[in-house]
């Protein structure tokens, strides 16, 4: 099964389908990621906040897979937005991952109500980190349209990706459109709405018609829209299920029906980036 590459605005490519490790317990991460690599995943999405970068690194080291066949993303944690902290902690991520560079480093959250409203100097720290070779690509996560406009206007550097919540029940249309408008690739987090797509009658109906599971139908919907996804599972059968997406296609009317499930803000499962201000201890 070949995962198609998506071309980013910095001329690099990213596998459109990957594996997310949010809420994978640190002690189980090495084994879980090893299983995902055996299933065929070559793109891993972690974060400092998840506390499991070391487990990701352990699995990569044990895999014997060539570095240039793997794509590794991590994210700067919320307590480290000041440039000095960002520099130190991005270097610490490389240590924990056992890598001399990541493929993609993101600012995890904009935190517009923290740091005197400054996320621009944080973005500049990522720009410098890339220039020094610590990351091949840099991007942001949970950035709203005005946050994107501001970092682009003030630094002239356009993020390669914006990783935002998107699933059939939350289209996140303004942030998605603003990203696309800047030429920024959209990474859709919680792509199967944390399993809730399994309970939706419209998605179940389409799944029955095409002979697939609701999770596969939802993931296929993302892929056909061009978004990058990395569903999370600790179960090997589901890892396989979520990876088997390239031998079927959804018809235009099925795509439109799923897009029509968007509940607007009411469908949001995670925090609102405009007010989210969590800083871990
Ligand atoms: P997902 O939409 O990937 O759903 C994961 C949940 O669904 C888990 O509870 C999993 O349980 C279950 N599940 C997985 N596959 C199936 C299946 N085929 N059928 C039924 N249930 C299934 O949610 P996530 O929130 O984990 O998002 C994916 C990734 O996105 C994260 O791991 C992380 O990398 C990223 N993310 C980024 C955020 C950000 O702020 N930038 C925020 C949230 C996520 P089980 O493990 O038991 O199989």
C-alpha cells in the first residue's frame, strides 16, 4: 500500500497518511510505534506535550528503517514560547527522539492570551531552528486566520502546514480556508472524531454501501479533500484498518453528504484556540 506524498510550500513532501501518538502512554509508546511501523506507517506525529517522544525515538532506532523513509513531526510545548526556551526545548526534542533533525517542527498552540500576545518571536525561533538544520520544515498548529496573517506579515515566512481540528462534524472552515489561501497544507487532527464517526448513521450508511468501516470512510473523505491525517490507535487491527485507504474511492455525492455533517462550532471536540491558555506544570 503506497501512501501518496503531499507537496508542501517549501518544496518538500510529507506522506498524506501517518500515525498519531496523542494519549499513547509513554511506557507503551515504543511498542505501539513499532507495531505501527510494522503495519506500514512511515509518518509519526508526536509532541513534547504528549510526553512520549523518547518512545517514538526508541521505536525508530529499533526499526532499522532508513531515516529518509521516515517522516517525524513534533511540536513545541506551550510553556516554551519565549525564544530562549524554544531553542533549548527544540534541541531537547531531538535528543529524546534520537534524531539530528525532525522533518517537521510545529508551534503546538498559538496561546494568543499568553506571552503578551506574542507568538511571532516564537515563530521566528522555529525559522532559526530550521536555518540551523534542526528541522527540514516548520509549521504551526491550531492557528486561526488572524494568527496566520500576523506571522506571515511580520516575518515573511509562510508555515508549511497548519495542524487543526477537522473531521466530518467540525469542518473548521475559516481556519482551513485561510490555510489554503496562504498555500499552507492542512493537517486534520482527530480525523475520525475520536471514534465518533462510528456512531453516525450517514457515515455508517456510506460505509455499508462501499463495504468499508465508518473510520475508513471518514479517513478517505479527508484524503480526497487533500488534507493530511494521522489517526491514532493502540490496537493493531485498527492500525491496519486505518491504513487500508488506497483501494477504494468515495463518489462525489458521498463526499458531499459527509461534508454536510459539519455542525460548525457545536461540532468542535477540542479547545478553542482563541482562548486556550493551558500551560503544563
Ligand atoms: P482520532 O480521531 O485519531 O481518534 C482516536 C480514537 O479513536 C482513539 O480513542 C482510538 O482508540 C479510536 N480509534 C482509532 N481507530 C479506530 C477505528 N478504526 N475504529 C474505531 N475507533 C478507532 O483522534 P486523536 O485525537 O488521537 O487525533 C489523531 C492525532 O492527531 C493525535 O494522535 C495527534 O497526533 C494529533 N492531535 C493533535 C492535536 C493538536 O492540538 N495539534 C490535538 C489532538 C490530536 P484505540 O486507541 O483504543 O484504538
